[in-house]
């Protein structure tokens, strides 16, 4: 079974530029998560999708971050405009369903904002 | 509200020694508890999880954890450390069920170093 795929693996941009990350979850997984992991910290949930609907986006900075999940499969997370404090690893995870199911993580995208 | 506290941001042990990584949680309902491991430049990998039933949970790579409700703890142990165990370890908690609280809250992580 293929794991969670993410691209790109690394990205360097200047502040005020825009950037997008892509995630392809494990086939058949209904729930998809985007996390932000700042160096030295645990992952923080940004947004959670159930199929193509948003379940929780309470910690997503909506003035600059947006995310969508097309047809309940792939997902894209966008930052526009980026700030220095957005430098982090962005992790995508998926699970069969929510309600405490095990989450499977992708390798992450490491973003550096200069 | 759920929360997780990992005591010790960095733990160093000798190869062959006991590994003990501490985790305490708070939850308003019986929780599900997880330990994840993160190797450099990789995503998180599930080591083990507790949902219901037996409170001593065995995971991969020889790790195990015990759910102690009275102490609100879920400490991770391994009898004999191996060099390959060097990584970042995260404890996490979630409230089971299909509510808005069913999201996983992660601790801040413990970096485990192994001395030769």
C-alpha cells in the first residue's frame, strides 16, 4: 500500500511570495489533515477534511492560508503572502476515518521563508 | 480540553540501557493515546497506540507503553536502547468519537540520543 505522498520536499521563497504544497493521501482514506511543525515543536493541526468537506480549520490563519481537497482525494495548501514565521515543515496525514483513527503521515515539505 | 505534556525535551541514554520517555495528558473523557517517532527529515511514524482494553501496549521496535489512568500518564519504555532508536518522539492524545474534539493533540516532543 502506497503511503502519503507530498511535494515538493523542500521550498525556499522570499517573504510576501506565495507557495503551494500538494498532498496525495492513502487510497480510500476519508480524512486528510495538514499540520504545521515549527522547529523544536510538535505538529499543530491547521485543517482537517472529511472527504471534501472541512471538519476543523480553527487554527488556520485564514488571512494568508487556504486549503482545498479536490474530489475528496488530493489536497493543496497555499500560503499567500508568506511571512518569515511561516518557516516550518508542513505535514500531511490521512486516516480511514476520524474519531481517533490512526493517522499516517507523509514525509513533509520543509519551507524556508527568507 | 485536551493537552499533552512531555517531560524532558532531550533524553540521552547509553546503548543497551533502559529508555524511559515520559508523557502526561489531560482529557475530559477516556482518551486514545499515541506515541509517534520522527526520524530526521521524515514524517511521523506510529509506534503504538492505546484505545481500550489492556493498559500495557506493545509497539514496533521493542517499545511499549502503559496507560495509567490514576496518574494520567502514558510513558514509553524500551528495555535496551539501540543506536537506531535515536530520533524525536511525540506523545499524542485524542478524544474518541466523531466530534470536533476528535483531533490529535501532540506534545512538544522528546529528542532521544543514544551514547555508544
